[in-house]
C-alpha cells in the first residue's frame, strides 16, 4: 500500500454493531486512524486528542474513523468511557489492517497508522508509526486531510 493506490473497499461493524462501508463514503475524503487497542495509554491519549480537536476535524468535511482489532463491545465501552466523538470500527481479524499495510509486530493488533483517502478513492496519505508508543499529531493529520481535499 502506498500513496496513489486505489483504496481497498471494506465493511466493518462499529461500536453499535452497525456496518460501516468505505463504499458508502464515495465522493468524500475519508480518514482511517488505525490504533493498537482500546484503553491503552497511548491509544487513549490519541483518540482523546482527536475528540478534543474534533471541531477542526469536522471543519475539513472528512469522515474520520478509528480502527483497531478490539471487539464491538470493547469499542462501545471505550467510546462511552471517554466520550469519543469519532466512530470506532472493529477489525477483529485484522483483515482491513492487512489490506492497508497497517499490521503490528504485536500479534493480533493493528499498527498505529493514518490513511487519508481522497474523494476519488485514492490513498493520498499513508503513514505507519514504526513504534506504536508515539501517536500521530493532530496538526499533521489535519494537514494531510486538507492536502487530500
């Protein structure tokens, strides 16, 4: 997976058990925030930062979702506990993480990665953190979203 590739299509359940499909967001910039796991220190800080900067994300007009290998129930609890504003998708078998080259060296986990897909379904930004102890900076993600628009 690299910048310029066509984004692979997928469908995953969200924290409410409802299916979220990339195809349903055709014509819109989409941001996939892959993260290793719910209720872990760095992931919690990352997603709470997205929550705290949500107005800036909304202003871009992009659809922003979080993806990890945790279950629907785990996402529901995590999202509720931290009042998260973005939709969390359950990729329990890491199939989508594999499609987007966002797998972790930790078995059964996704890496920490940011993928920005433009309105035409082309990957315009693809960054995988080599060490998942560092979270992506909101300003960097927002800049990538604006560049893809």
